[in-house]
C-alpha cells in the first residue's frame, strides 16, 4: 500500500483523495502501465471502502438503484 492508511486520513483528506483518484481514473486506465493501473485500483478500493465504513447510512439516490434506473417503484 502506498500513501497514508485510509483510516488515518481526516475526513477532508479522504474526500480530497477520492476526488483526485476519480478524476485521474480514465487517464490511468487508458494510458497507465499495468503496475500503475493496479496501484490506482488498489488505492481507490481502499479509500472507497473507508468512506463506506465511515458513512454506512449515506444518501442513496433512488435513480441510481436498479429499480430506479428502470423507472420501477423501489417500494414494490
């Protein structure tokens, strides 16, 4: 693992790091070496998992669910 351990990051740092990784994902995917892509994927997963651990009750947009995307009533 490279970088600060995700659980040691302050909330603002975690969000900043996630934002940066999401901004650079496509370029890394298209043009990065296999090692760079593997490292990027690993770090993204670590930070996303830490975010989910901290925010298990995060707001989920109903349109971003399978039922919502299909226009179905998620309560059904």
